[in-house]
């Protein structure tokens, strides 16, 4: 099987998943077969979001490819190239935890924990400890420096806030598995995203950079973003999500079913 046939197969499987998830969520929300959990989303919202989410997959899975000019149908369905920046390490750590969840082999959990312990050392507090800030990447050792002593990679806060949302997904995964990060860390992340970054507008919510810096014209619409992984832990962030989430957007392909499957508590 060549890459093109493989990607088409993945697309078919993704569409099949979309067509069955509604039934899964409905069973979970009604309490069958595993209890009486209630979804965070209202029934009308759940039905509308699922319909728009499925349409997005059906319409775009056939054509969303990155490299058509090269004749290679490499697309968003393929794992990203991993070059060592923090958000990519969080992807790897989350995969390791998923492997542990399935296999119960300690080595996967231990390796994920090692990354998160390092990550926590790279996170700094600001404004008397109220908020977190961290770089997109930091040098990890001598291999990250050129012979003249300069770093091989630019270091600082990245002007594209989406990378930080991925970092927070990783941190929340660690927290939910009892690793490295505690309630105090989650509370400080919530404060950073809600009290410092958010423009305090429920409709048309916008977020500034994690360090308060000026937006880069290349990412003028996303200097900061809602840290969706924190939505289950804060009512205000949850309201922002509900008021602004677009299940038809490509970025919602994973967030929509994730949120709709969350139990109300």
C-alpha cells in the first residue's frame, strides 16, 4: 500500500468514527450502559455541534493536504515532524501515557514523567507568582549550541499562542494521571489564561500573548488562545468555550468530540 492509499484509508476510518460517535455520546449521556453521566453540553448544542463536526470531516478529509504541489498527499492526518520544541515533546509524552493506559507497562509512564519533570523546571512565575510563563524552546545541553557559543535555535516566547495550548494539554494530562503537576499548578494556569491573557469579552473572546508582548503580524489573530484543556476545571473558561467554539473549524476536529464526551460534575 502506498502513502496515498493509506491516507485515504485513514480518512474513511475517521468518517466512520464521526458517524458512530453520536450514538456513543447519547448512550453515555443517558446513563447506558455505564451509569448516569450527564454531558456538559445541552442536548440541542450537542446535536448541532456533532452535525457540523461531521460535515467538516466529510467535506475536508478528501482534500486537506499540505503538499499537493509536490505530488505528495501528506496531510493533517499524519503525525507532525518532531524537532524537539516543547509542544512536540508534550505530544510524545501524551502518547507515552496512552501507551501506559493500554499496556500498564511502567516504562511508558516513567518516560512521560521524566519529560514533565523537565518541563516544570522550565516554567517560570511572574507578577508575584500569580501567572506562569515559559519559552517555546530552551537549550537542553551542549548539543544545542554552535561552536561559537550561540544557540542553534531561537529562544523565547513564541508569538503563535496555539503552541502553548498544546503544552497545556500535556500538563493537564500529567495532572490527570497524578504526575508532576498539582492543583496549584492548574490553578495558576487557569489564572494565566483567564485573568491575564483573556480580554474579558465573552462574545468575541480574544487572548494576548502569555508574556503580554506585542502580537506578531504573522499570527495577529492568535497571539494567545483559550487553553481548552483547562475548560473542565474552570467555569469561566468553560463559558468562553461554549460561547466561541466552532465545531466546523478544522481545529475543532478533536476538541468537539472531546468536549461533548466530558461528563458534567
